[in-house]
C-alpha cells in the first residue's frame, strides 16, 4: 500500500470534520480515516493551533474559523455568485418580493446573496449582514437540519435575546418549533426578528443532500401575510434546485 502523505491526511481530517453533521472525536477520526491514534492527535493539535479546526465544550472536533471563512469565500466565488443572482432575479420577477440566501457562520447566519423587490416598501438586509439563528427563517431552518445533540449545544451557546414580541426565547417552545420545521422543510419567521416582517425559507443541499444554505423570501406585513408567503414555497424549492445544480458543478 502506498504511503499516505501528511498533507493528504491533514486535508482528509479537515474534510471529515467539515462534512460531519456533529462534532467528532479523535477516536472516530482515527477509525474513519485509518490514521494511528498518536498521529491523529498530533495532526489535530497542529490544525487547532493553526485555526483550521476547533474543540467544542464537549471535546468534539468542529470546523475552525479559517475553514468557516474559506467556505464563505468559496460560496461567494464570483462566477457562481453572479449565476445565483440570476436565479434569484428570476424568482423575484415571479414573486415580486425580496429573495436571498443565508448561510451559517459560527453562531450567526450571514447573507451572501440578495435581490430586492422593485416595490417601494422594502426591508433592507444587505449582503454580508449577520443575523441571529433562533428568530430568522434562515437560521431556524439551519438549526432544524442539525442532529439533536448539535442543535442543543448551539442553542445553549446562544443568548436568545427577544427582538420582538413574537421572538421565541423559551428553549422547549423553540425546540418544538424546530421539530416542526424539520418535518415541513420550511423555515418560518413570523415577525420574530423584525416587527412587521415575515419570511420563509427552504434548504439548498449538496450532492449528498446535506444542508448548505437557506433560500429565503421576506416581505413587510403591510403588503403580504405569512400565509401568502407560504404559497410561494413551491417556487422557492424550484429555485433552490437550480442553485443546487450550480453547487454540483462546483463540487465536480
């Protein structure tokens, strides 16, 4: 059997940690990648020191800041950014409301794409803005995609501030809401982040049906109700599939 280089092993560790839906232990990485325990511990420590991976409060290995930054930069690759904007523009032309994409970034969601409605009354959430997970359609959808263990760990680390009278800050109630979203596949923000704004979202997935981001639509309640936004979910899902096709090209 040919000798595997240290560089290859390092990249395999980063890939395994990034793709895992939950924190992984050094033992799990050692077994999955067939890397001796002393070697895996040494490589993990090097990657932690360099910021590529981190150790969570439970001792599990998770992606570090440099990997998270890289994932956002790849997602923002200019060619695919422009093509995603074209898909969003077509969606906005159909729905007549602002649409965009949010992706998880540490304990926030960050908006990576946005096409605004031409209607005069708008809610301005620009590209690059970070928003909370627990009270946005994009963030709640992301949380609903996680394993229960990962979800609980993230919720425990969040402040759960109350932005509006509708913001869900009770953990049990929030978990019930996330369970419902996991079943429907539709994230909902019923004036929970910004008063008089409603939003819905659907997931953008990779080749292995893993969550990558949330495609959303939002609107002021003076013009559109939450129930009316939900009627656009089929169109959102069609656009999400078009975006997924771009992702498949990037992963090929």
